[in-house]
C-alpha cells in the first residue's frame, strides 16, 4: 500500500497526546524537574536521588509503539479500510458547505474590498511529506481560508468568537498544513456574512429572514478575520504525527492482508 495522505482539513484528527510520557504522575514530573535542575547546576545527588532521576527519565520518555491517540488510530484505520476495500471517498454535501462553495467568489471579493487586496481563488492542490491541501487563496506571504456563515446568527461577529471556533474546529491546524505546503508566513481565516442563495433556503425550508444580509450593513461589519503565524516547532510536531499515522496505516493494512480463517 502506498503511504496514506493526510488532508490539511484532517490534521487535527491525528494530533493530541497519546499515552506517551504518561508513565509519571504530575507529582513525579515536578520531582523530575527539581532533580534535573539540581543535576544541571552540578549539585551532588544522593545515590537514591540519582536512581530516581534515571528511572523518571526513562518513564517520561516512554512512548507507545504508535504515538497516536485512540481517535487518531480510528481515523487512520477508516482511511486504510476505504483503500483496502475499494470504497470511494465520501464528499458529503451539507447546506453549509454548499453555501460556502456558491458564495466563495463573492466572499473573496468582500475580503479584497475590506483589505484592499487582490486575492483570487486557488485551484491547485499540493502534497508533500504525507500532507495534502488545497487552500482558498494565497499570495507570497499569506494563505487565506474563507468561511461562510450559514445565517446571520451563526456569524462570528467578534474575533474572539472566531478564534475559539477555529481552535475547536481544527481550522488553525489546517492552516499550519497549508503554510507548510505553500511556504507562507501567515494563515488567515475570514468568516463572512452573506446572503444565502434562494434555492438553498427553499431546499431546506429555512426562515428566509435569517439568510438575507442587508446591503445597508457596512462591508467591514460583514467579515471577521483572525490569523496565526507559521510556527516551525508545531509544524515539526505535525510532521511527526503524520509519520506515525503512515506507520500505523502500514501496520493496519498488513493485518487486513494477513487476515484469514
């Protein structure tokens, strides 16, 4: 089996602490820090303290065979099973995703009008070191992801609201994947409030009043923007987890190959 590719939108699914480093309690970790400091400061340790230091170091650095959470393993397993059994990747369309696709060009234009930029829709997908991604727009320094609010009351009107939403939804982790792929310094998420296409409102029998955005609302009030900067340490952690996911995928695939009764 070829190495699986982790889409940027799914990076958050393989992150998180597994049982690595959990061989020590919080109290023992504090004790280890104190012993490490004494050792670094050339303070002579007793035989028992030195034995404790070595033991705690080993237990802290212990890692499972595959450094992935149970949730990450489940996600990787689902990808391997899809490949093994020949199922096509499902691209489930929801009202929210449909609106996002239909309003994307208008929302990029909204961003440009507010920021005095000239971003254009990206149509290129890149892949590198097991990560695959296709961002909405980018220039030489910034990668832009456009999000469309389904209704006016689901619009993140404040930066603090959008930042919390991005952290919970894995958007920032997605952005780190984008910055790695296209070598940009900044990732921005722009949450836009725009009128929902009429046929979508009719299709899902929604209250139309929640979907119509008045032209009287200033452009800068219809968009909220948050950003993060590239962090090579976090990028290194992502690549490590992607490698663990690839290793686990190969193991899981082999189990399916060898399975017999």
